[in-house]
């Protein structure tokens, strides 16, 4: 009995910590950002949330190129506790456009690699909503010289970007250390609308599914996603081709099939 | 004990004073008769070195001094000019900018009365990106750059054997470190000014690099070191050398970097995973290897990754 108590006690404690998130989060922001209060209001008003190290956000502490800052979000630790991750929102507290993207892992790991434009040093956060309705918030500070959101896209001056708009390239890895991986790149300027004379022009929705229509992942990118977005997705295993389809905010549609 | 404390205090005072009066303490090192180099620190730009991380130099030609690169700031250019005047009464015949990176041309202002020349693409790069580079350097090195303004070379240099100020020079119009990298070979002394195509015991920088072109340029430079008249190689960063060692070192780094990034792309690595990979032992101790590796991944991986992804089977 005593032994069992011993074993149960940490579990109970863990459960208390895990399952008592409140709308008004008492815990201090681990990233100590002056904007956290605003972020909480904007994204989580009236909802339950907790800071969670299990939501891992990987990004360089010092970003060399503010136009292409690599970010990897991995919420698969949460899924190991038996909770399904239904939605993940990524945002950067100090960006002029705060929301970077949302993704909805369906039959893939709750994990996504991509690149963002940052205007200045900022926390980059990912909040994962589990099936019990709780948001689990992780994040990392990224220092950068900035200017990523108000600089014109690198290809703005090139003549052939229109011909390649929404062109998809990609590969799947069926074996090796990254077995189950899908990577793809979509040609798109991803204009933020913050450069004078250039309206916002960005991918708005991307869906990834198997050829027989099983949805794998849905991604809703916003303006801060870097030009010519590159996504790294972890399928549980590669079995057959995937269909990538989507559209931008001007209604340009695309569809492509990536072979296994 | 007391004496040691006093020395420490005096040293501290000396350091503070040297920072406050923005003295680069430039000392010309003669690398051959009538050729000298101002050797910079093997560091990144900061507020202590004021941007003096670069090698500049000059050739005392029969009809005046030929200056190769002007340093990172107006103050540097002025101090370089004063140091040259102390060694030679000759006028400045020509100032050359080897390429369009700010530590090589922001001292141009101090030579406003002298002809200033570069390869055409270098002059264009300075005209279009010079101000942004200067702002960035101001941010990194602070008041050392006070008063510094961009001066675009008006003269246009062409590749080939030429006589400049009475001196026979071979100008090589190469590229790879940037879109236009000029190397200068001085026949009389056997000194080869390689610009930033060559780094010595300092990790190469790659913000505008094309690795294949850079490697080809290194082969051309190494061929010069096999000529009988060759004496000294002056890299853009790091100590001058009497052999092609720095060329081989730069090549080894670039080949490793290219192989690392191509392998990573082929194996499906995301940029964050590439950044996490450790440096091999042979480069781990090279100054700035870790930071230049991180910067190079940011500069070069997107294109290498795109080339690899384009080989996948995709039907639109």
C-alpha cells in the first residue's frame, strides 16, 4: 500500500499541475516578455492554458538572416501523455504581424519545421491545444538585427517569380535516419503588406493528404512565414504519394503530388 | 602587491584611453621591399576593435602609392593614411577596393583627393548596398564609425596585365566570395593580394558566396603561388604567408561546408538540424568557426536545399 502511494503520489502531483490550468494564468511567463499579457488576451481569452516545456520550439538564439529564421515546433511529448494535439498556433510577441501560422496535425506527428520573418528580437511561441481543450505554451527567444517584415521579398525584382508562383518541389524519405519525413517548398513571395506599395500577398491554406484522401496536415500560414516557404513534416511512415494543395489570399490555387 | 595593483590600474587607464580616442594603432608590416600590410584582428566586428578585422595594404610604386582596400571606417582610412605618410612622402596614386564588403571600402572617404577604382560590379554593389552595410557596421562597432560615409569608386578596373603608377600589376577579376573579387599580383615584389577569397586561420565569411565559383577562383590563385616570382600571399583576413597554405585552408573549409550542406539536404534535414551539427575536429579550434558556420548555414542552405528538393518526384 505504502509502495503504491509512493508511486501514485508523483502522478497525482503531476496531474494537479497539468490539469489545473486556469483562464487567468498565475504562472509567470518563462520568457519574461512585456507583451505576454497582450498575447494572452489575443489568443487565449477565456481559455485554459499552461506553460509547457513539452512544446519544444527550436530556433537559433541569434538569427543571422531575419528574413529566414528557422523554427521547429515539436509538441509530440504531449501526445505521449495520451492527449491528442488538435491545433498549434505559432506567434512572435514583438512582430508587427504577430501570428505566424496555425497547423492542424491529423495523421502525422504534431511537429512542423518552417521559417519566419522577424522584425526585431522576440519570443517565438507555439501553443498546442490538446483534445481536452487546454493550450500548452512553449517558446524561445530569438535575437536578430531585424527588418525582416519591412524588407521587400528577395525575388520582388526578378522577372520570373510570377511564372513560378505556387510551384511545389518536395521529397519524401522512406528510409534512413529521417524515415517518414516529408519536405516541401512552395514558390511564393509571402508579401507582408508592410512594404510601401506592395499589398499583403501570402499563402493562406495548405492541406497535405494521402492520394486516397486521408488528411495528414492542414497549415494556415500568415504573412510572417518566410518567402518561398519550406515545410518539414514528419509522417509516421511513408506509404505512397501525398497530395499538397492550397491557395493564397488572392485566390490562386495549386495542387501537386509528391512521390514517395 | 601594491605595485601589481598600480600596473593593473595603469593598464586599465591605457585601455580606456585608447578606446576613447579611437586609435586603431595601425602598424605597417613590410612583407616585401616597397610592399606593406596593415594586419587586422582575427575577430568579428565589435565596439573594441572598431571594425579593424581586415587586412589592407599598399605598394610604393614609382609614381605614387597604390592602396589596396581602405578599411572599415573614415577614422581607419585617416589613420592608415597617416601611417603611410610616416613611411613614405609619396602621393597616393590609386586606391583599389577588392570587393564590396564594408570593411574593405568604408575608409574611402579619407582618400577623397585620390583616384578610387574597383571592378564594375564592386562599384555597383557599393552604390546599391553600401549604406545598409555602413549602418550595420555602425550598429556593431559604434562610434568608431562616426562621420563615415560611403564613397563609391568612380574608376573601373579591368582584368589583365597593366602598368599602374609605373608598376607592373596583374589584376585578376574573380568571383565567389562576392559577385566580383579582385586579386592583385605585384610582379616586382611577388606579393599576391588575394582579398577575401583567402582567409588564414580564420573561418571564411559567406554572405554573398557562390561556393563553386569561389573554389574555381582559389585554383587560379594557387597557380600564381607556383610561379617562380611568387613571394608572399596576403589574405583578406589573417596573417600573410609565404606559401599557398591559406589557400588550401580556405579550400578545405569551403569543400567541407559544401559537402556538409549537400549531405544534409539529401538526408532531408531541416535548417535547425543542420545548425545543431557539430564542427569537425580539424575546424573546431579555428577562430570564429562556430559563428561563421551558423551564418553560412543561413546564407547557403536555402539554395542547396531547394536544389535537392527539386530532384524529388513532383507532379503539379
